[in-house]
C-alpha cells in the first residue's frame, strides 16, 4: 500500500477535505502536516456537515489513526473545542494523536498577529489573525514551545518565563499594550497539557509501523501550493509549506516513502485575502460563482475572490509538487455558464509568457490570455460515470488535463461522498 499525499493545487479551499474523507476509507493513518487552525476543511458525510480546523478528515472512520503532525502549529483551546464538538456529535476521537514535536500557538502569537496586521495598514497580508504566522516565526527563531513540553511542568515554567519576558518587551515597548502574566499563561497551558496529554505521542514510529504492515497512509495537505512561502505569491503566502515536499517534513517521512501525489484543483480559481490572482473576476460572473458555490471561508467567513481556471499556475503546481494525478472538484458549479475561459498564458509587459513569475510585482502586472470553451449548461451532480458527462464537460476536463500536464483521476460534482466520478484509479 502506498503513501499518498493530497495537496491543494491552487490557493487552498479546493475541496481537499472531501477527497481525504473519500480516500480515508481504505487508509490506516491520516496525517495533517502543515498550517494551523487558519486552514479549514468542510466535510459532508453520512454523519452530517463538519468544519474541521486541526483534526484530520479521516476522523470519521473508526479504524483510521489520525495524526496532527509535527509540521502543524496548534492552538490548544481550538483543538480541545474541536475534540469536544466531535464527541458531542458522536464521533470517536480515541484514535487521534498529536506529534510531541508540534509547536504551540501561545497568547502572544494571536495578539501579535493582530497588532502586526494593523501596523501594516493598507499593506496588510490578510492573515486570519489566529497567531499562525508569529508561531511559525518563533519556531524558526528557536523561540517556540512544543506541545510535548506541556508534559514537563517545571521545565515549561522556566522556558515560558524566558520567552514571555522577551515577548512582553515587544508588547509593551513597541505596541504599547499590556504585558501578559506569566502565572496566567502558565496555569492555562498546564491545564491544556493535562487535557491533551493522552493524545501527545512520538508519532513517526506510528507511521513506520503502518508502512511496515503495508497499510495506506494519507498525508493531508492544508491550504494550497500558491500559498507556499517559497513558491507561492510571497509575501502573500502562508508560513509553512503546503507542498508534497512539506508533507515529508511535516509528517516525518522520507520522500521515497511517498508513492502517489494527488493535486486537488477546483474547476475554477478562488483566493482569500490579499495578493495577486491573475484570473480574478470582479464582475457578475465572479459574483455568480461565489453565490452559487457559497465561496465564503470555512474559518473566517470572508468572501473568496473567484476567477477562471488558471492553467499556467496549474502546470506550475504540478511541476513543483510532482503530481502523479489530480482530483477536479466543483465541476457542477460551472454548469450554468454558457462560456468558460481557461487562462493558458500571461501577457507581461507586452511579452507573452507561459510560466508563473516568482516576483509578486510581475505577477500583479500579468494579464491572463484566455482560451474559450462552450459551457454545458445542464446539472451534472447526479452523474457518476465520466462517459455520461455532457461532451462539453468532458472536453473541458480533457483540456485541463492537457494544460496542467497531469491525469485527472477523480471528478467531484457535489459535496457528498457519492457525488464523485472515478475517472481512473488513484491507487
Ligand atoms: P478544503 O479546505 O480544500 O477542504 O476546502 P473547503 O472545505 O474550504 O471548501 C470546499 C467546500 O466545497 C466544502 O464546503 C465542500 O463540502 C464543498 N465541495 C467539495 N467538493 C465539491 C463539489 O464537487 N461540488 C460542490 N458543489 N461542493 C463541493
């Protein structure tokens, strides 16, 4: 059985949650490997509709071990609330584990996220203000606290004393706000530690065991490739790598262990927050897609910017991740449009280019070059076989496949598990 990574191929919100929920049926382990509770998956399954922020989407299968990997930053309060909410709705979380190496989001991270965004004014990044960026910055600066450290209260007190002294200087002297109390933060985090202790483990050995038994492991991506701090639209990016490569580091597996990498693409594009998006539609077609698809953030409720499928970005995403296949989601949404456009190149300063520029200022100046295809204009959510899709829908899928240089294995035509067309096997 392989390790399969499921990766957001655009700017996130592609429907990874549905794809993981679908494939997890055959899995032994699902590992979330990056981001924090700024990401959110909506999963619709026989138990209802669930909004998950930290817990992997495999949680609905009792046989699946779900791991929050070392590459995730964890707000313990959010995690505890998520566990409680799932339990209240009858979902068992006894097979949930958290890597002891995962870094914590501390109260100063959340505070500083908001203060820094305010200071940026008109140049704000549009972060979710949940402390994710500051927590990853502290991880890189060796000022982070790992969740495993909550289990040693004495050592925790010393480390927190040292870090909080430094953070309080920033809070009071730079931002002019009140300092945080060591006692309050310490006792709060000790309580979180007691509550989460049963879940905290060394988790890489759990992956090793699954691989030794030839069991399926899924690496569950969060956000999307174009938000990667190296390859996305920097600085309008997230702060941990949502790429397949990030999956190795964030879960604790070697690259050779991964045998399939599935890119999840929406049939059009969306983006939340600031930063360039060459195919954005600021007209009634964009509004129509947003309303028809309910394109509002799972975590923040913010309206998502909507636009045509960007195949230049798509092909870049395939290359940077090494996709072996793709899932195309939300094809049903396009069923009302008489004409569809796909961006096949950019016009940059009078020249035609077919690559995704690394420089955000260049990308801002890129004008999309479109290819037009006729729309199918009929509902398709009830269709389960590829050959039963309207020919015009098949032509759209085939053209995307060609442009992104990657076979499309699976097509999603609705939020529910069964609203899926298995075009070709993934495993
Ligand atoms: P994720 O973070 O990548 O999992 O994406 P989100 O959860 O933010 O957004 C995906 C949304 O689309 C969820 O509300 C899903 O239930 C829904 N969804 C997934 N696939 C499809 C589809 O093919 N058609 C429609 N209409 N909705 C879908």
